[in-house]
């Protein structure tokens, strides 16, 4: 297969897939993109190579995804970090929301002490406790917000919008009914955050460039990512573009974003998850058996602890430090960042499929590709006419010793194993998603949530990815950059 494609992987074949990977193109979408370019550039490639176009495009798409994940390590780390901090924000309850929830929750229920698991609450308690786990899950309404270098706020609007059905004599209309109180659509928030953040930096660069060109009396026009001016001013515009780029990226934009998030979302509590068997899970499970606290009660208990720790009264701070919650149990046995799960972010990273097709569909596709290659490799040479034989001979570098037949099934096996591992690794859905949208997941997915336990943690963010060593001021003397 590689020999059949040798010399045919042009820039146009891979550009669209490389550019759209950061925007969350699926593996199925990538295959179609590559196949479209192959069909346009080489209409007779399938006949010459003796391999179906979908198999060739799948092979190329897999190589593109693998190269992206290996070549751009720094970008991959930043993208993963952005996804993780965005995911925590989307699973967080703000101090204002906590205050409102606490007003509906009877504090004396916590003060009453542990309640053995299995003992039903009294009837009076049931009336007082209006909050349910579903009420808590619906409180995840914190959208991802940040500020550009030009001090302009950016707010991602993606929420789980409700639907209203209107029946008429001709049809049934499904209308979206967006509300500011709708829970956030975490998947869309995470998928859009890295590219939107980069777009906000690009927009800031464009605005700085336009303002500078205006001050210098130059005409400025922009189309998408291209900047135009009169031919006589191209050299001056190039210098302006480089200067604006250096002004923005001389600052540590990632560190500034982290500081903004810590300020904006400080005091929040988020729902973390850790895998069963990790350090601390046995102690947390034992504590929950002993106390019998519900998800709501654990949240209120953690809020109480955080309020005491922020108090200016040393006695109250000491009370808060003496309290035992799942978060204190976890912190006492291990570093939180070492055990909290981040696999739900990996699906949006470079070289990964963000929203893979259903596992069964992918299995069927891969099986069909493997069968097609086996059939092609096993085809008798007598069935080939002269032109086809010549094409096959050309595609294999003139070899007719049967090596092409051997490579066919071998490639299919390698591709199937690699493809299935990558796709299946990205098919997992955590318990939070299942709890938020049970109707969107088949019943077999529910068993996966039992692999993890959820707990409330004070909202913190993982360490910043390592900053690169490239000196951006070197671009000032570059005649190639922005020219």
C-alpha cells in the first residue's frame, strides 16, 4: 500500500486533514477528506494500485493522525492542558451557586453526624431536603470564559438546549428553547476551547495590526487569515504584522490564562473522578459506608469545610482542617493530579478522534476493508488482463514475485489492530456524561461508570505545560515570516 502511494502524497492531500484536526475532525471525516483529494488528483489510482480508495484514504488518515501526535509534542501538551482546565470549569459549581444550594439544604442534617448507609431518612427530613443528585448535576452551568490580550472577554455559548415539540396538522416542529440557566454542553465546550482560544489570539493580532497600519496611513484589508495593502506598502505592512505578533507572544499567554482562571473561578468546587483501585479509593469507599452521606450532602460538607478554611478566625480554620471529606482523604494519601482521570480530554487532542463513530460501525468498516484486501491479494493472476497486470506491476515497483500478495493481508492486520486500539480507546464515556444525558448512551455504557468514583474537590488547575525555548523576537528580522 505504501508503494502504491509513493510519490503521490502531495500537500493538497494532507492539508485539509491537518488543519481540521485541531477543530475535532473525526476519523471518518478525515478518511473522506483524504479520499476526496485522492480522487481529484489521481482518478485511476484505485485501478492502478488494486486497492479500494477507502482503504488507501484510511491508511493515509491513520498516518496523518499518528504523525500529528508525535511531531507536535508541545502543542499536544498545551491542547491537553486547555481541555483539562476547561473540563474542570464545566464540572464546577461556583460560590454563588453553592450559596443558593446551601440555602435550600438543612445544615442540621450534616450536624446530626454520620448516618449508617441503608437507613432511610425520616419523613420530616425528606420534606426538608429538596435537593437531589439531579438538581446538583443541573447546576453545572459555568461556561468557559477568558480575556484576549486586548482585554476583550470571550464567552463560549454552548449549552444543552431544551426542545419543545409543536404538533400541527402538517408536521411536528422541534424548536430549541435556549435558557441562560441551561447546563453547559461539556463536550462542545471542550472541543471548541483550544481552537477558539487560538482564534482569539489571531483576532487580537489582526486588530493590533489594523490599528498600527491606520496610524501609519496604510490601507488595511483582511480576508480570513490574509492581510492586504497596496503593493508599495507590502514591506511596511510585513514589519507591522511581525511587530504585532511579537508584542502578543512575548507575553506568556498561557500563564496569563491560568492566572485569570484561578481568579475567575476561585472558590468553586468541581466533581472529579478517579479510577477504582487508585490510591485513596478504598478509604473513600469505607468513609462513605460509615457516613451514608449522599452526593448532595458530600457537596455541602465540602462547602462547609472550604468556608471554614477561608475564615479569619483561627478556631474556625482549625475546625475546617480537622474535617474529613473525600477530598481530604484523597489528599492525605496521594497527589490529586496523579490520580484524577483526564481521558475524557484526550479525545480532543492532536492526532486523536474526538468523537468516534459507534464501535460496532467501526468494526464493520475495518472488517470490510480487511476482507477487501484479502480478496485483492488472493485474486488469481490469470484473472488479470494485460493492462491491469501492468498497473499492478507498476504499483509494486515492477515486482511480480508475490511479495505484494504477502503485504496485503499483513497491512490489513496491522491497520486493523492499530485502528481498533485507537478508536476503542476513545469510545469511553465517563459517568458524568451518562448522568447528565442518560438518553444519549446505550445501556451497556452505564457499566463503564462503575470503574470510577466521583468526589467533590476544591477547584484547582494542573501545572502549566513547559514553555518552549524559542525566542519570538527573532521573527523581527525574518523576511519570510508575514511577507
